[in-house]
């Protein structure tokens, strides 16, 4: 499960001071010294019981102009600070089942009941309310290729809530949790890693009953553009050929091959996928084999 952090004692901090100190020192949640700085600052911000209400009121008065321009996440997320040094601070709202937001959007909008890991480290603390509930599981990322349907050998750890003042470090490709709604509306504060490497790393949605990888939802804009480009121009096919053969990220190679297969006809489609089955990465080989079986069933 995520690493439980004992929040260090210290003063109350305001948002501007926390953002400035983190911008000055940088954030590396895999480094002990950086983690110590982050946890002290986040704990100080958590002790500030007025800053979030003040910020919310100010943003409401500004009609959320900045939020609409800079927030890449859902309405559940309230962006507090985005740093050019590759991290951001945010507040997350977690509605209870009886709240109007839950009734209007359903549990999926808040990732409730969706077991998953993360492809980045992040530090979180309960700011207000009893906190969302999680069933926590561990797995060994070194023993996993990332193939769909691959067993994860999950180890259940516990069910607990992110209560006020509780602090946890979620470790990339290590901690899996299945979240449940809190008893009443709750808010968490997060320091999130936002390095350029993150979009190229897979995240896993997990089938808890089978104990396997169910989906890999991460997709970059480049991969979406590839799917479009092969239909529009021969240059698009050429780029997809290059990506399918030589891109350093296995998922991108697989999606380039899928894009080429989508515009190939007859045996050409089979040839594209069979070539992909010779890739050096197990995920690419497995994806191509699965797509080839699907083509054979359709034919």
C-alpha cells in the first residue's frame, strides 16, 4: 500500500509560501531529502484551515477563468499551483453517495470502484472530512510485463480512509487502490509529479476478481494523431512505419502498428500484425497477437 508518512510538526504555511519553497528546491518524490521537504510543507498547508476556502471564493469571484485555462483534469480537481519545474499542487473533492455531484455524475466520474495504480509518484494528505476509503493492494512491478490479462499476484494490505492530517506517498507502479466514497464530502491535497516522462509510462486498470491487468488507459496526443494521420496522407503512413519499428516506447510502437493495420486490406493487415509479433517487447507482441485473433474472427 502507499507509504504512510508521519506528518512532521511545524508551523502553518500559506499556499504562496509552499509554492515558492517547492519551486525553489524542486520536487523529486523518489528522493528522501526532497520527500522530507515536501511532507513538511504539505503538512503545514494542511494545518492552514482557511487557505482553501479563501482560494475557492476568490476563484468563484473570477468565474474560474484561470481554472478553465490551466486545469487539465476534471471538475473534481481544483488546481492550486502549477510549477515550471515539473510538479503541481491540487485539491481533490470527494463527494459522498448522497451528494448531488455523485448523483449527477455517478461513481465512475470520481474513479470510485475502479482499481488502478499510478504511473507517477504523488504525496497526499486529508485536508477536510473523513476522507475517501481505499482497499489497498501491493504488487511487484519488476515481475510484470504489462500485458493485458497478465496476473499481478496482488497482495491485499488493508482498507483505510484518508482522514484529516493523514499523509501518504503513492508510489508509481507499486500501489494499487480501489476507492470508495467517503461518509461525507471530503477534500485531499496533493503534490503531483508532472515530469515529461510520465505520459510515456503505462497505468494499469485492474480486474480484482481475476487479479490481472484489465486495461492500460494512458494515451498521448501523438498516438491519437497517428491513428488519424494514416487515413489522411502517405506521409502519415511513413511516420507510423518509423514509429512502429523504432520508437523507444513499446506502447507507441504497438499503437503505430495498430494504425497501419487499420488502413491495410486483406493479407496486408495480417502481415502488419505478424510483423509486430516479432517486436522485442512482450506488450507489443501480445497486443498484435490479440488484434490478429480479432481480425481472424471477423474474417
